[in-house]
C-alpha cells in the first residue's frame, strides 16, 4: 500500500503544475518556452495556410472531422500495403481488410484496441507512421475539443477558438516535448529504440525464440502520455521490453494520469479566473477532481483486496495464495502494482495493461469494467471531464427541482433543450455497450468469439464493448476477437462512442455559451461545496447502477456468487 500511496503523492503536485500550464495554452497566454515554440507554430500555420480566426461551433467540429478522416484514409492505405513498403525488415504481410478497418478506427479515436499482436502484425513503418503518429493526433484532437468545450462554459458569449491552432499547440507544447523526455527516460532504463529486425536466440532450454525489437520507446511514451494504450508487443506493458524496471512502471503510470487530471485543474482555473479569484485549482475544479478521485480510490481499494484475497477455486486445489491471485500477473509487479495499473489504465481510459485482465477475480474484473462504463473517472484526452460535466449539469437540474430553484451553472440557466441533449449524451454510451453486447450473444459471429462458458463469457463481451465505446482499448484477451463480426462491431462502437459524444457535448456547450449571464446570488445552488461533490458522486453511481446493474448481475456479479458458494 505504501507503493501505491507514494505514486499518488508524487502525482498531486505534478497534476497541479501541468493543469496551470495547460490552462495558459488553452487561453492563449504566454508559456515557458514561448520564444522557442511560437516561431515553430507560426511556420506550421504559414506552410499549411491556416487562418487563426475564431471558428463557429459547427466549423470547429467539421474541421476536426476533416482532419481525422484524412488521416484515417492515409493510415488505412498504409496498413493494406505495408508488405510492399519500406521499414519492414521482418517481412510482415499486409493487414486483412476488416482488421485494417478496426485498427485505423481504433487509433484515430484514441481507443487503441488491438485485435492483432503488435510485433507480428505491423511493419516498423506502420508502427511509426500509422500507430505512433495517430497516437499524437488523436490525443491532440481530444484535448483540443475539451479545451474548446471548457472555454464555452466560462465565456460570456459563444467562443470556440480555432481547431487548427488548438490542435497544433497541444502537439508542439505538450505532447512532443514531454514524449521526447519520457522516451529518453525509457531508453535509459532499457526500452529498445531501433530499426533492426527481430533477433533469434537460443534459450536455456535449448529452444529457439524471437526477440522483437523496433521503435518501442517512442511509441511507449506517447501511448501513455496521450492516454492511447495499445502496445508494440502483444503482451503490452507486462513485457520487459516495454516496461523493464520499477522506474519505467512509475513513469508510465504517472504519464497516464497526468493530462486527464490536468484538464480538470485547467477548467477549475478558468472558472476561478472568470470569478477574479487566484487559486491552484479553484473551488469548482476541486469539487470535480474530488468526485473523480473518490470513485477512483474506491475502485482501487476494491481491486487490491479482491486480488489479494485470491481465488477460492484455486485455494480448493490446495495451492498457496499467500501472495494473492497471481494468475495472469507478473511476479515482479505483484498484487499492489497490478491493481494500481489496472485501475489507472481503465479510469484514465488508456488501455495499456501490465497484467491479464481476463484472469482477474470477478470483483477485480468488475471494477475496470465499471470504470469504462461510467467513463467519468478522469478519463482520457479530456473525455472524462466532458462526460463529468454532463452528469454535473444533470445533478444541478435534479437538485434544483428538489429545492424549487432555477437550475443554473456559472450564472447561466439550464433549460429543457439542454437537458434533452444531456440525457441523450448520457444514454448513447450505455446504448452502444449494451446494444452491441446483446447483438454479440444473439448471433453466431459473436458467440463464436466467446471462449468461456456462462457468466465469465458474458463478462468478456461486456468488457470488449465497454472498452470500445469508452475509447479505452484494453480487453479480456481470452475473447477470440479477430473476426469479421468483432472487427466491424467494435469498430462501429469506437467510432460512434467518440464522435457522437463530441458532437452532442459541443452542441450543449454552445447552447449554454449563448445564454445571458445572470447575477449570482446567495439563493442560487452552490456547486462548489463538499455537499454538492457528494451529491454528484451519488448521481453518477445511481445512474450507472440503474443502467448497467442488470448486465453486471449476469456477468461478474453472478460469477462472484458462483465461486463464493463453491
């Protein structure tokens, strides 16, 4: 537990500093390194012919879509022709059609769900130009949209900014410099960064084994910093080549947690600035951060003790489980670091793993699944904050109905039109997860991929679509998911999970931005108090339970009860 507390204590000052930095970038204020970054950005704008004028909400969204779809087209062509292109020393074949569709949608939507094994499915060119490149651009897209969303809430009129400016600044001032430093740190600790082909060695048992090399460190840095997930190797961050030491594990976890938490801090600072108050996070930001942290801590403790208690079925076989349930876990990480990594990667919607989630105990597996179903526990690339704001507006509306006051946030009324869109936005996510899960268990193509009978088989299905819709990318890897059915359905879940939510959230923020600002009085509902934070958490859990409890009862909860009774 000390290891876990140490990492969380290191995280807090880092996230406050990063939040302040991200706020300055979002509000177009001068930052550290202004003289270095500004000329680079001006050159990019000039070469690309980018006009830095403020965009309408519609133009901002369409610009984002156009950029994303262009990269999808180019990436898809590379995946389908990688056999004939350069930087392919291991002679990797072209990727199959439906798998290419799934992969390019996965990395463009910042999901990074992998229905292939990285070291054997992609050439080095694909790893760099498709995978690593899209990890930068998809993360930048999410953060740009999030900051535009935040600016609308604090503005006294409809202000969007410019997508191309936001997109460029996030890459040049955050993702590239920080990824460069992280990459050097990983190389120092032993993560490979090379273009040499795989090496065949003879093991101590006298058998032949291929060691997969390649540009791994550069991929690992942005995969965690951009909350992308995926991995160069099929076994992901459980392998020594991706995660060789305790220090690299700490770096990777802090990288995953840094920017999602910083978005909350930046939003809190925007609100504090609007109210002419100086703060490190602001009262409103502290409420949102506390609500997210409370759900995160409960989930972390649950996973830790569930895995520490071990599996009763294994105990009945006479096997020693003093170290906990070590099935599917690296012995060098143990229960504590596996539990922390599992909770972080699903709460911050990254998707990278350092243990096999399919082998978690039923309650241990329920937590990461529920994190993705809620999709508000920090989240990745700004998604968690935007989703949390939907629940926050819902909580304000419900609370004001209970006490007979007009629902308002930052002096702007929340009315019927906004509430309809908020309800739709909250319902889209569970509709994708439960709808596609129902389709999977009702069709031959879906059932053929389920490798476990009963409750655990359903858990595999629920986890796969929760991961896809939440743009997380981790999986219960026992699922045989590289088939036409799974490639197409998860691809659709990833696409609609990303772009439908963005469209609705920007529309809601636009409606609120256009409203007149009312003078805040003492009779208005206070949304920056501990009581409201508690109420917000309760609303999230109640809505989440009402939506997903029936499915969870048939999956991990049923499995837990079956194991406990044996």
